[in-house]
């Protein structure tokens, strides 16, 4: 009996080709590095002028812009003259939700992704294989790449603030401690919106050393503090109305994540709450949203060896630390998990 012929679905083949393409992502990153979108804020501009201002090869730049224009990023308003489109606007450095710094072209990351099959075979981070050391150790030793990585995180923070601030009643709080809050940028964004709130960022001493300037630049210095310490060793500031963990838990294995949560629980009052902003790996049906947690999980696997968790797995961690998940609020970036003492 002859084998059944495979039905050819051309649209699926085209769609799969688009999803597997890495040409467009790399091209977008180069355009961000060059700052092309910033040069089009005043209006359309010839490629020859853009090339002169960016120090690039005019024919090569033309080829890049035409390829992106086919995807709706920039538009060729007349031959070899380009302008911004809605998709290109966020690539401007002065855009309120600028993504220009969010897409750095970091050779160290690209080299790690080239070994992603190693992650699937072993469960180990590809970055360690490619560079002989962990992600954070590498960044600590490479100042330029670390600066660009931090800038990408600040771009993510702006987007997260826009999505998270409207969904939670921050006005109910008087005091908030951001545990593992880095340089305080996210906390500063909350304080700038809610003027009654006082906040503390708690992280390693060399990390929070940058926080006073961040707070001053945001105009919230009088309502903010920076405390240095390790959340794995204790010392979390005590007695706040609420504690915050944003994109922290997924860096740690079960044992250390439990230790972290227990240290936060020890600092909480009986009526305090803990807010966890963390990508989760619960499945998302096609067309029902961007699977942030599932994709972030792969990024962590490739770069740091950590991993996002499902809501059930997070709930299990919480119970070990004397905490319980009271409600989940969805946003277009990270969910807000409100946690109370058990």
C-alpha cells in the first residue's frame, strides 16, 4: 500500500521560516548600536546622510534598512530615503519605553547560543562551556559588556514598571523593601509614582553603591535607603509593609531559593506581604499572549543555568518557607504573585 502523501501547507512553511530566522534579530541589534532611529526623529532622511552620521557603508546600510522595512520596521518613503514607523519608534533612545538598549549585540551571548545544544544534552549552561566561567563572573571581568548588559536590564525595567504599576494597590503601602533590587531603578520608579511610599533597596554592597545616584536622579532620595548585604545570609531589613522580589528566585536552586524566602519571611511582620515578580512556566495557548516565562526559561538555561518555575513549584517553595500564595495578577510582562505569611 503506497504511503500517504504529506499535505503541503505553504503558510506553515513560511511561518516556520520566519520564526527560525536570526537575520532580522541581528539586524535590529546593529541598527540599535548605530542609533539610526534617533537620526530619524526629525523626519525622513536619505541613506547617504545616515551612513555619514553613523560612519557606515551606504550600500550596506541601505540593504539593512530595506530588509527591516519589509518587516514594518522603518519605511522607504522615496528611493533610498527612510522614516520611522510605529515599530521603529521604540528603537529611539528618547522614547518613553525605549528598547534601543534592550537589544545589545553581545558577542559573548552569541557564542553561548551557538552551543545551546550542549544545554539540551546536559542541562548545563552553554555560556560556561563557551567562556570557561559563569555569566556573572564573566560580566564582572568585562566592564564594557557589563555596562551594556545593565542598560538592557534598565530597558526591561521601564517596560515592567509600565505593566505592573497599574495592577497592584501600591497606595496601600507605607514601606517597601526591594530584596535583590540591584541599583534601585525599579524601586525608584515605584516611589516616583506613589509619593507617600518609602523604600529600601537591599542587595550586595557593591551593587547598591549605585543606588543613591539612581534615587537622586529620580527625585526620590529623601524617601529611599540603600542597605548592603546578602539575602542568603540574612540581614533583610525588618518590619516593612511589603517586600519585593523581582526576577530573583529563578537564579537559585531549590535549597538556596528556600533559604532566601525564609530570610525574607523572618524579616516580615505577621501582616506584611511579599510581592514576587517572576516569569512562570505555565503553558500559554497559541494566540493568548507572549510566553514570557517559557522563553525566559530557555534564556536562563543558555546563559546562567538557572530556570523559571511553574506556579505550583513556586507555591511549594513558599510553603517550605512558611509562606503562601494569596493571589496572582497577570500583566503583559511579569505576573505579580502576592504572598502572605502562612
